[in-house]
């Protein structure tokens, strides 16, 4: 009898809601195809639109209670519907208020190359889900974010403020121009349409708003509103509540990188990896990155 | 021109904008050295609101030259105030020069963000002016917004027009007033005769102004006014938010509008740094007069006993409902049933006339035209000509004579009936006995007809 091959990845996660929040952050429309890439370091989920917007969710192996990687050769890549994936994960969520922990096992591939989800520590019943996968289309181009120059152009702003600003900028109904000024240190977001709106983040006005700012020369680029909105529209409420900052960087050619951090572990849950009560290690954080291509300049 | 405001003034300012946006689409702004005026009028020109803000209302108030005026879309201003008021440190509105094409609205937020809106403005707006001296309205009442909201909650939320009927409270003898309760005011849902009202809830509410109103002034014959509910509720919310009472001035049905204003604590209101007025057009046809006007037609088309039967059945039903639900004394019920009978009469002749086909269609069109024409506020400058109405002037004049004649008859009838019932107790007892005998017999035929 031939011995069964071990799956490429078997991992177990304790807090499903955190994973759902992280994946929801990159869900900007109902039907979205995603690519999952597995490696010894963890899982990366990639979504893309129109060759102008790409988002990545980095799930390090430290987020999982168990992470067994057995793939040989190249890193496994497969396509999956993001909506289906999130909806299935929601089925494993524990209702709020319950103290029972829900341990979910994720396995790839299944007998028919599907993605398998299963609750494994339930005493009474077990939930299983199979998600059909597909061979991913070759990504036409990869987003290689390169610094704009010798010095980085970057700023960190409160996520809630960034979300509010982008929502307000819907009113003019046009593209958004982001301008970084070194003197005085400030960031401006401006849109001109049937009305004009400019939102300024002043570095010296409130140090809690613009947390960090690096800029040695003026930089200004335009981005389509719908792509910028995608970077914040489905930000989990936990990010707002935790008052986290989002980091924005402008790279070569105006490529914009927006980075959010989403907590995966429950703060109150005691975990062997935590050094002390209440402290949350960086390894319990999911990293989310958006890459937005600038609009072609008409000048 | 540059003005700025913060804190409580900013909250009041936001309420002003919210109320104005529920009335019209365009905001006309006039800035003088003595005050700033906001105007708006709805698309059918049946509602006009003006808000005056004194320089003391603002943290900074700078006007270059004599005056500045322009207009902007209210939905754009609402976009500015989408930011929660609690997040705004202060708001600055700036027009760099009188010919500038955009009005600047600058929000400085507590979290350090600054939002600058440039709203396209029209520097040559067609500003409508409507000045009505509220002192010249013969009737008025003052009510707290919460009390009026509670009263309006009894009506269907989708109600579009409401009728207020006012009678003279001082005509009641002191003893009689105590017994009856002095319900001198009636609120009634308006039923548009040109529409299908089968699915609508018809509500009548009798009010004792001494209990429900803070102030009530009306003398003489009963009068009624019918106006839009939507704008009334908008102004009601505004007054409630500003924690002021609502003062409503009215005269009578016809070409006279009603006027609403906030009632500040002080009598003259001179210490307030803002004021507001809302003027609403009223329906041309009086609900009191229309009821009386249809009476001759009813008499001409039906046998006298039959009419009495229908009226008696309706009154019987009214009495039963009133006595069970509110335990009103029979004397009061009889008094207000007269108005109910008037309303009832106004419905049955219309139903009968519907069978006449072409005639009823013409009549419906005429009513609709009258309704549309009367929903424009009279006395408003720059009112455009209305050719369709002009072409019907002869017909309207002919039709107008009957209501005028009926008005006098109806007024006299109501006055006489009220006096006779309120003064002589013995006659009341006798009348009541007679009516009881009449009510019992015709009940079955009334229900069979339905």
C-alpha cells in the first residue's frame, strides 16, 4: 500500500476573528479572487485589481499555534475566492462572550487539491469546510516597491484620521493628490471637482496625529479615488479602537505603499509566547500592505 | 468677508443648516455689517425660511464694504458639516473678494486635521425676500417642541398636510369651561380629495390649549389652516435642538400663509443673537367652508330623510368611539361632531360626483390646480407667472362665490349652535334624549350600505 503524501501545510489558529478582520481589510468588492502563497515563513494572501492596486496580507507562522510546512520544491501557490474564504472562516467564529476557544485547522492541499478548514478541539461536534481552489493566473507584474531616492518619503498617521480624510474626499468626485512638504512639515490630500477639498495633516500641530514624518523634498502624486478608498474602506474596527497608526510611503515613480497592522491574538488571552500579561508581541500582528500606482500625469 | 465660530454657536449653526437643507436646495447668503442672513425656499415655492445671525453670534465677524451676497448648494454645505461637530475646534467661512467664484469653509479639527472646502457659489443670486409682520397675525399659539412632537405622534408618519382648527376659548363660561375641558383647538389630518385615501389613517385630535400650549390667542369665529407637515417637523426639530419653544402665527385658510418662529425665554427676544422664521403656504379651500359648501349639493341630490340617516349614523359612531376612548362628555362630543359632520359631508358629495365622469375629471383638475396655485406663498417677490392658472380665472371666480356665501352661513350656524348648547343646560338634556331616539333606529341601514 502506497503511503499517503503529507500535505504541504497544516496549521492551526486559535482566534479566527482576528484572521477574518485581517482578510476583510483587503476586501474592497464582493467578488474578489485571491492568491495564497505558502512558505516556511508563513502565508501570504494577495489580491489585485486593474493592474493599479494590489494588497497583501502577511500571516507569519508565529501567528499559528501549529505550523507544519512540508512542501518540496517551489512555494505552493493557488487561487481561491476571497469572499468564500472569509465566509467560511466566519462559520468557525466563536460567538462574542463565550469563553470557549475555537481551534481551526487549515490544510492544503486536500485529496482533490482543495483548501480544508476544520474545527479540531470541539468536544461535541466538528465543522468542516472545503474550498475549491484554482490555478492562479500569472500576475502580469509584481509590485517592486523601491525608494524614491536616497532618503525615504514616508509618514505615519492615525488610521482613524486617514480613513476619515479619505471618506471626506469622496465629495469632490475626482482623483486625490497627495503632497508631502518638508517645510513646514505637512501632508496634504486634495481633490478638485464640482467642489474642492484639501485636508492637511500638520506635523507640529498635534504630535498624536502625524506620528512620524520623513521628507527632504516636496513630492506630489495623484491617485484614483477608488483605489485610495480601498486602502481604508474596510479597516477593521479593532484598528480604530486600538488607535493604531498607518504608514504611508511614496516610492519611485509615485508608487504608494499603505501599511496597516491588525491584531490577530486576543489581548486578554494568555499565551506561551507572551512575556507578560497585556503585552502583545509583534508576532501576534498581521501586516497588511496596499500598493497603489499613481495616475498618469497630464502635465 | 470672513466669519468664524466655535463651541455652542457652531452647534446652533449646524442645526440651522440642517433645518434649511430640509426646506430647500439652495442657500442664499447675505452678509451685512449688522447681521448675516440665510434664506432658502423649496422648489414648489410653498415654504420659505430665513435665519438671521447677529455679529455677536460669531467669534469673528469681518465684512469688507457694505454687504456681500451669494448662494451655494445646501448639499455642499452639508458635506462640510459631515464631520462630527464634536470633532471641530472652529469653523471659518471666507469669501476672499465679492467676485470670488468659490466660498471657503475651513474646519480646524481637534485631532490636528485641517479641512478646507471650496464650494462653488453664485455671486448674483436671485434672493427671495418675504417680510411678514408677525404682530399682525390675529391668532397664534406657543408650544414646546416636545409637546407638539408628542401630539403629532398620534398622526400617521406619512401624513403630508395637517389642518389646525382654532376656536375662541374666552367664549366659554367659566363653569362650562371647567365641565367641558375647554378643548378649543383641533388638529386634523388633511385628506386630499383628488387622491385615493382608502389606505390612509384619518386622525382628529382635540386639544385644550391651556394644557398643551404655553400661550394661545384667538378671538372670533372658528378658523382653520392647512399646511405641509414635512417643513413643520423640520422646524420642530430645529427648535427642540436649540431648546426654544415654537411660536406659530396664523390667520385663516386662503391666500394667507402661516409663520413660525422660535420663542425665546425673554418676551422681546432682543437678547438672542439669532432668529429664524419659517413661512408656509396654506391650502386655499377652508375645511370648514368646504363642508358647508357641499351641503346644498347634498340636499339637492338626496332625499332629506336619507341624508339625516347617514349623518345620524356617522354621529352615532362618532359618539361611541369618543365616549369609549376619551370619556368626553356628551355635550362636548356634540359640539365637535358638527365639525366632523362637515368633514363627512365634504366626502360623500365628491363620491357621488365621481359617477358623473367628465364632470368629475374637470373638477379634479380644477382642485389640483387650486392646490398647486395656493401652495405658493403670496406676497413673494419674483414669483413667476402661472399661465395655466390664469386661463382658469373665470372658472375660479365663479366657483369662489359659493364658498364666500357659505362661509357666512357656516360661521353663523356654528356660533349659534355653540352658544345655545353651552348656555342652556335644560335644552341640552332635551336634545340629547331626542338624538338618542334617532340614533338607534337607522344604524342597520348605514352598515348595510358599506
